[in-house]
């Protein structure tokens, strides 16, 4: 229950941040976008996070709609990602990645619980693997409309680091397949 609610909240927050952060007027809507997997985005974003604050820790990574429609995320890669990081003294930042590069670092404030910190060195599976497992074993379909294609969230909670793949089922309902980010084992989702 925590993971499902948390994943929906993270995705909703990411979409809101996207609308405030991204100016689409200069973005060409073609397949020429530089696509990154979740782990690639994690590495790119954490370099910027450590420049922002050397004590920055990862709280979560989420993909963001990129205008490519249902095809986005089908190979486990996307052109837009957001990382939420925290640092001592109630500091936070959103690291916005666009087309393979850090576009913006948006500082903010907010505390965090050590339970929310993602141990980046323990993440062993990537979105490229998780999306294929979700499609093959759970018949997950790409989203169309509100959250286009397949979306990905990396987060920690309840002593576990998870990757969630978000899409839809054959009834066009939002579905989430949650994986243990260390072992790759499916924890929850459609067709349990």
C-alpha cells in the first residue's frame, strides 16, 4: 500500500514540477532526443547534485513526460528525468535532466528521513530490464494521455529500494509493477 500511494504521489509531483520547470517552446518533438535509462539519469543527476551540495543524497528519481507519446519508455529509456535530492540543514533540490544533460538545478527546502535515502550503489537493475519484465510477465501496456509511454520511479521506503514501472492494463487502467532494485524480483503489481 505504501509503495503504490508513494509511487502515485511521486509521479504526480514530478508531472507538476515538469509543468513549472520545462519550457517546451525550444524542444523539437522528434525521436532525436537523447534517451537515458534510469541508472544513466541517476549518474548524470548525482554529479550535478554533488556540485550543488557535496553532502547531497538521493531521495528519488522519476521519469517525466517528454512529448513522444506512447513510444516513450518502451526500451526503458526516456529523455526527461527529475531527481529529488536532500542535504543537511533542510536543503533540497530538484535536478532536471533534459535530453541527456542537466537542464536545471532547482534548490528548495525540506527535511527528509534517512529511510527515504536511496543507496545508489545498491541499485542493480535498470529501467531497461524492469520494463521488459513488466511487459513480458505482467503484460503492461504503455500509458496514453496523462502519463505517456512507460514511466519509472526509483525510491526507498520501509527498508527497501524499489523501481516502479508505470503503464496501463488492458482495461486502460493505471498499473504499477514494483521491483526490488537490488535483486530485480517483482514485489507487486498487476497479475499477482
